[in-house]
C-alpha cells in the first residue's frame, strides 16, 4: 500500500505473507529432493566431474600460455 498506510506490525505481516508465497515453490522442491538423497548425490558427483574436466582444460591453457608445458606434449625445463 502506498503512502505509509500500514502500521509496522501490519507491514511485517504483509511482508511475511509475500515471502511465504514466494518461497513456497522452493520449499516444495527441497522436500521433493529430500526424499531422493541418492539422486542429489548423483547430480553433485556428475557436476563435480564436469567441473574437474573444465578445470583440467583451463589449466592446460594456462600452463601453455605461461610456457610451463611443451606444446608437443613433453615436459619443460622446469620438470613440470
């Protein structure tokens, strides 16, 4: 309501109602996932594997840019 028509307690109650309504879908999804912990762990493990692969590829690019690896696949003068 515009113009400060609500009192402090009414305003807080109104905000709480909005928050409850807004967060309801998130709560429902959380409850669904809580019933399937194995699925959650599978998703986390798959994401970690993808992140590791992406990090590996990125680090290859970093090492090449810093001349820490031989582009032909061998080591470098620093043994890296």
